[in-house]
C-alpha cells in the first residue's frame, strides 16, 4: 500500500524515533508499504517518520540500472565513519524539488536488525553511504536542510509552507 509522505515543516519530522524491540507481522507490512511508497515516489530511501510512524526503520535502494536491491534496516546505527568526506547533492521526499550539496563521511559501516531479527553489518560508500546517513538522520529528527546555512534553510522552509498551503486548498 502506498502511504502518504509528510512534508516539511511537520513536527513529526523533527522528533527522534523509538527503537524497535521485535519483528512483527505489522512491521513486515510497514516495511513493504515503505518500499512500495519509496519506489512510487520515486526515491532511493525512506524513513518511517516520513510516513508518520515514529519507529527506527528505514528502507533504501540506490540501484539505478540493474536488478533492484531493496534493503530494510531496523534500528540502524553507524558504527564507523571514514575521515574522508564526500559531497552529494541531496534531496528528500519530504522536501520535494529542493536540493543542496551536503558533506558527509564518504564511507560508513552500519549495523542493523533485519526482518528476521538477525543482526546485519555492511560498509556503504558512494551514493549508498550518503543515502543511509540521510535516512538515519531522519530517525534522529534531522533533515538534510539542517546542514545548510540559516538563510537557505529558511528560504526552503518558506517555500515548503507555501506548497503545503496550496496542496491543502487543492
């Protein structure tokens, strides 16, 4: 099922999320819905708070050409980050049509629980590293625009408020 994606500014996007204690059928359904929603948007990552679910769950798939590689990460945490930084032009499904260069560690190792309840660990680089860090930020109530200067952040926020008003009238 395709879920509605919250738009910035929404107070839920600024709140830290609760850890997931155990895998349930509801959680598996949520993960499937999130992947469907992400692909439909289209996007390469989606965090549970972006659909109003305040749990530590992200989905991502950064494969553009070739077979998809959907990942579902429960309680993801960065356990290592490279000193080298990489800059990517980031966007966000909660902040449509706005993009900005953000510097982050070029590679990160992430540990998470999968939908079987097993612990997984992987080192991501390039777009995957940017995406997983961006999505984990969502779980901590942080948006990519929080890395920008105050003027650019305020300008984007004002445009998003206008977009939300227009959609509400729609």
